[in-house]
C-alpha cells in the first residue's frame, strides 16, 4: 500500500547547502534495548613537573587465560568478582554491547549481560606500586566507555593506604564510537611508597537496592601502563575516512558520488611540552599501492595532556571501485619520543551503486525510541551529502533474524533537507514489504523506490527505514539491524507523530541508498530518439512504452534488472520517423525496479520502471 503524506513540498534543486550543524536542535532519543553508540572526544587530566620515561607497571592482558584476570589484580564492589577478560565476541554475548576492535585479542571488562547480573559500584584494582624515587608519574590506558542504557560513570581512583580510602582522579569521558587512549597525571603521588589504582564502574543502579536498579552496558580496559612521562609525545586516538567539518564519514560511496578523499584524526599530546604545531599527514592506498596523500588543513597548538581533532582533505578522487585505506600519522616539529602510537587508519569502499554508513556485520537491532510508547511506529536512518547529480532507485535495509516480526510491514523513505525552510521534505518511498523471516531475517533487503529520484549536488539526504509499530509490549516490532557505530548527530529519524529527532549514542542502522545503474536516464540529445515513461507505472501485467524517432532507424527494446542482467530483448525492426509504442508484460518477473532501454544505431536511452505485485 502506498503511504499518503498530508503535505509534500516541491523539490527545489540547490536549496540545501551542507546542513550538518542545522540538526543540533533536534531532540535526542535513546534506543529501546538495542545497541547504541555515541561519538564523542577523549579527554585527559593534566598535572605538572613531569620528567623522563621509566615503565613501572604494564599490563596488556595478552598472556592471561580468559576469563581470568592477571595475577595481582583484584576486584571489589557490590557484586564482586564480575570483572573478567575476553575479546569483542565475549563482550557482546548478550547482543547489546558491541565493543569495537582495538587491535588486541584480550582486554578486561565488566558487563551486566555477561552473566545476567545487575552490577553496581564494581572496581578493578591494580597491584600497588612503589613511587619512591619517581617523578612525573602518569597512568596510561585504553578504555571503551559508551555509558549506554542509562549506565553510570566510570572513574579512575587512587589509594595510598592499601584501599581503605580512595580519591577520584578522573571521571572517564564518554565515547561510544571508539576506544579512547587516556593519560592521567599521577605526579601528585610521586615519592609515595604505596600507590594503588582502581577502575570503578556503576551500571546506573544503587548498590543493595531492589528498586533503584538499572541494566547498563559495560566498561572495557586495556593496555595499562604506569610510567614517567616524556617531553614530546603525540598519540593518534582514532581516524575517520572523511573531513567531517564538511562531510560525513561513509563506509561505502557510489562512484557517482566520488569526491576528494579526506581524513579526520583525534590527537592527544601525551608529553609534558605543549606542541604548537601538532598535525597529521595521511596516505591513501588501494590494492597495496599509494594513490594519494594529504595533511591537516590547519595545525593546532595542543597543550600537555590535552587533545584536539584535526581535519584535512586531499586532491585525490577515486576513479575506480575498490577499498581505499587512509592511514594518518601525527606530525610536529619536535622529535616524537614514542613512535609506537603515531598512526591510525580507516577504510572506505567505492562501489558501483551502494551508499552506506554501516559496517555490514550485524551486531544489534533497533525497534523504537525511548520517548514513544511501544506499539507506535518509527523511522530511522542516515544523513548523506550529495556532491554530484545522480539518480537513486532503491533502499537497502538490514533485518535482524527473529520470527517475532513475521508478517509485519516495513518500508523505506528518502527525504532531503530544505535549508531555506529549515525542515525535511519527503521525496519518495518504497512500497510496504511484508516480512517473511525465513527468507528475510539476517539479510539486507533491497526495496525499490516507487519512482527513481534525481538528486542534485549539495543536497543533504536522509534515507530511513520504517515500521508501523505493533503490540504494546513491542514483542512483534520490526527489528532493524545495526552494524557498527556512527557519528553523533548523523542518525536521524521521525517518531509516529512525524516529529524529527536525532539519535543519542547512535549505532549505525543498516539503511543504505542505492543508485540507479550508470547508464540509466542517459541524455537523449543527439540520439535520434525520445523515450517516454512507461504507463502505467508501477504496473502488474501490461505497460506501454512510447518513443519517437527523428529519422527512420532500427529499434531494439531491452529490459534489465538492477544488476544490469538482461531480462528480455525485443527487436522492433526498422521503424519510420514518428511516434511508436511497445507493450511489455510483467509475467515471470518479481516485484521491483527494472530498466528499459530503447536502442538505435546512434545509442540508447534508458529509463526506470517499477513492477508491483
């Protein structure tokens, strides 16, 4: 059934410049028991009087036998004993805490879902260290702290009396998209004979309470080091394969939207000196060969133990499909005294037709937002910025594998942002699709748009997946798949009443926009033929294609599917100048988008059509 909209606005090309910042006033929503990840920045705590480097303690968890903790580590808290070691698979056993890879095979973690327990005020305690004779001590570690589902704080604590009393030295910043490389100044404890560090976490509940409880995600800790700081040391926290000051980061880009490749890097100054010219260079490779280079647009002055995010764009634009890897390396005029932490990389795939921001492998699901009553419908998807004119024909939507949503309806929609009006404007929808989990579950479905949509360079697009709700306990709601994480403010949707929202702690919904094949809607000028839109369209049964010739010519009509596979060929023979028609039939063809081409001696003209069954 075609959905009816009460108000549709005419498409005005060129009315929308890049509008990423314009969505900041949308209300935030959180997910209902689906993995959700937030994109924020790391931070550090700064002290003074830091000197040369000597490692006093180091633990990377690689030599432990999981799930045991290393010798000397202890735990305390309300539940006790629930810190354990493992990898990303172990972290996400419950399906709601997809910890990204940090290049390590083992890390320490605590997670409510691991053993189906509600945990509060849990602390992982390191062996006590002797700081006598030491100056400028720092604690370095990696952490993944998403604070999702109402999870409470994660705090670094220090004790100098064997754990009888504790001092909070850092409340961890939240970054649900990335592992953070964090540095904490411990120089206040220089010369102390016993310094104990603990990582404290609360799932958002109250210890000992049977009513004030919460079910949060978790905290992961890795690569712990206590050492003297060095003078000059820049570290790369993470890298995104785009200049996010002017664009979004994508995982797949259709060749029709190829653009100069850029990068964004988060850099932490882990040394004691301010670096007045911190920056980064990046190299672009594909198939093992370097194809382009770039650097940050403007260097930054980064104080000791502070961090900043820099962006840059290259002059290289991909000309072929394939995977392109961008590797960034921190730069400064001073000699970096620790080159082991200077690089970060990310990849993007150039495709024929698919435009995506997810990471393909399903790691969770989405069915509603917290402000709505279960039973109501919702739409959710990604922002995309067009850099070229192009036609789009369908939407890819990932579905979780569950029989709970069998028989439910789902659909896709495409919108664009009207910068003049300051609002979203509907462009086109797919037809409703009835879910058959036996064939649809755990897959990415392609739903054709009812009519292909032509977008123009500069338009900000929103591609969404939607459902109509269902049972008031949400037991039968459509579960859209998520895969990886996205940037804060870049996952947007609409509640049942049509209100727009941006998703708090956004996962990456598997919702993709798919372009029409490159030869669709070829310009007709000079080809001796003018081709009309088939009628009716969409159709089930017969549909008529009208065309006109300026001069007599031999005519062939060809039908292809979205992949370019030839479905049928009709040789019309030599036709005289003037108007002609040909009737096509949908018998034996599945519902979806197809293309018809009228071919003459001068070339061919291709248009899209939709079969509805």
